[in-house]
C-alpha cells in the first residue's frame, strides 16, 4: 500500500472526539467510523454502504458506530479514536488507477482511511468516469466502495495485519469480489483487529476535544 501524498496529509486537520458519557458494549467490540463524502460521489447510497460495512465487521463480532461528517465537522478521541472514512473522486497524488484506497501505514493505528471512488469505478468497468455515477451504477458502487472502505479500516485499526490470500484483505480486490455475495475478514486479520480494539480504553474514558476537518481542494 502506498502512503498518501504530503499534500493530502497536510490538507486534512483531524482531531478525534468521543462522547464523554455513553452506554457502550464492552471495549474491544466496537469501532467508530465517521463517513465523509465531500464530492457526493455516492449520492443517496450511504445507508447501503453502511449496511455492507456493518455486515463485514459484524462477521467478526464488532459493532460499528456511525456518524456522518462534513466540512467543519468535529470528530475525535485520542484514547479510543474514531476512523474517518473519506471518499474522493480520485487520488490527487496521481497514483495508479489500481489503487482504490489507502491509509498512512505505520506502527500505530491511523485515523483516516481514503477511498478513491473513480478508481473503484474503473475496477467495476463503469464509464465514463468524468460523469457522476448514474442511478444504474449506484447499487454496485455502494457495495464495492463499502468493501474497499472496510479493507482500509482494517489497515487503519491494525497496521500490522498482513494482506491475506483470500477475502476482504486480499491485496488486490477484483470486480468479482467487490460485487460478490459476501465479503469476510480472514481469521488472522480479524484477530489483529480484535486485539487492537481490546487494548483501547472504553469510550467513556475519552476526553472531548472538538476540531475542524478540511478536505484537499475544498
């Protein structure tokens, strides 16, 4: 996986915030995601994508907590971070079209997972890419974007998890997989995610530190 360009990283000012008080499932069984679609690349299909991601993480016993983000949205918690899932039309570092998503890789969890929707559309053979996705494309695109996003969220939470030979964490997600009946996280990657989540304190221990989110080119 490539790292995002310095421009992309500098453009996103991310501060993570969690509720000071919340009735939550046990720590280690939840992950919080904030969904950003500043270019409206998946019009009217957030619920479809959300349900797909819920099903993927539900398969390993993890509940996803959601918030919709937008320009200027607060989002945050240093102790138990949320992960921002950010949809953009394209990778503005001009990487290859085969790269559908990325996270900044390192030894610690990341706070941001990027999805490059036009690269997903290329994999799905949706044309022309200069036009916004049409109604006929949206159901396929929502499922595919959700699976790419879930792949990147796993990398964000558990950067040490390797790619797998099969399933969601395969290094190269094909059209057939992106539109297939189901997507599963392999046991090794699932274990890495669960261990990372279990090591985090409960959400109620997080402090509130709201801050703005901005997007490259906006």
